[in-house]
């Protein structure tokens, strides 16, 4: 794995041999160094493709629950109550951990709230994506989280049977501050389209309750560019009835239907162009192979809306 970029923030490292800046490691695991991962890819069984009418990454990415040891030096598997989630490489699609890692960093650079995460080596040296669970309080208590499938009273198998408009109706109905939640949702859906994420379905959007039981849009999760591994992958949730071929007008009309002020919608769309240099820089410093870096940059440039 590339040793010149921090495995958390992707900025340059000052110390040879380290994986992450101390401040970055603290942000993810609360320790000065990223812990060792007591997992070997050779002992994991890849889950088969989930076929929901088309090729999908759902079901391909194995998710493993982990907890830190008392010394905070090692992460080990934990059934049910782990504070961390690990996603190793998948046989069906290449470089998903590297893809998710850089996409999450790009999301943060674009103003989305995301859970702390890192790219970490397993015992065999293969990279895996590590993220800290945001549905666990500092004392380990489970925070109430309801995904949009649950809110729409749909079974999990119908996670693709929705729309962007349905999502806005749900946040208007259930969020404690619906206007704030609607703006955050618009930014997240726009980012998913910009980065070619065709797996942003109803189960990958959630409301999270605070200690007073007030619901807000959860931090963004499961963000990656499916277009890098599935050619012409369309949006999971249509915008104005369309899963592909979206234009600036498509997003302006979505913003209007979500009851967002037009000037706010225009500002969010224009932010894509402002955020392009920072995102291209993150891609260049990422752990993706060179061919994927080129493809990702080309996708962002193609979808910047004038």
C-alpha cells in the first residue's frame, strides 16, 4: 500500500513508516496509531452478487464487526456489538475499499457529514475500509437509526423501489428540523450522482435519533463510485423519473419539489465546480490504481454542471 499518503486524510505523511497522522488516527480510533487488524482476507468468504434487477454492489461487500482490544492496539472481530465496521476486498469487483475511502474523503471535502474512516492493511497486507459506527454512543449504547426503507414501510428487498422525491417526503415528515435535513439530503444525493454512485438506495439513507429522540439525517455512509466498476451504472433512486441523463434543470426541479429556495439549490449545484480541484487532488493522492484515478477524474469533469 502507498506509504506517502495518510491512510485517513490522504495528506502527505511526515514520518516514514507510519500509516496515519496521530491526529487522524485519534479521530478514527482514539489512539495515536491505527491498530493492527486481526483479520486475514484468505479466511473470509465473499458473499455472492445480490441481483435486484441489475448488477449491484449490495451483498458483495462483506461487512465485519470489530472492537478494539483494551490496549487499543488491535481490532478483532466482535459479533453484534462492534464499534467498528471493516469492509475487505471483494472478488467480484476490484478496489472497492480504496474506492470507498477516497469517495468518503471527497464527501467530507464537499461539506457532507461522514463517519471517521481509514484504509487499513489486513494481516496479509491487503487493504480494507474501516469506519467507526455512528449509531453507537461513546458509552456503547445503541442509538436509534431508521433507514428510509423502514420509514417508507418497505421490506429490504424493495430498497430500489423509491425515488429522490420519496426521500424528501420522508425527511419532511420525520426529521425534527425538516428544512435542514432536506438541504443535507439534496447535497448528498447530488454528490452521489456527481461521483457515479448507483448504490445509494433507500437502505443507504437514514435518520438518526439524538438523546432527546429528535431525528436528523445521519452521517453519509456506503459512499463509493459504482461507475468505476460497473459501466453506465444508473442511479438507484430516480430523480424526476430519470436514473440517467440528468441535467442542471433536473436538479433545480428536484430542489423545487423538495421546497428548497432556488438560490440555495443553485449554490449547491455550483459547488460541484468549486469542489472539483480539491476532489481531483484527493483522487490523485488516493490508493486507487492509476487507471481508476483517470476514470474518476474524467467522470467528475463530465458531470460538473455549467
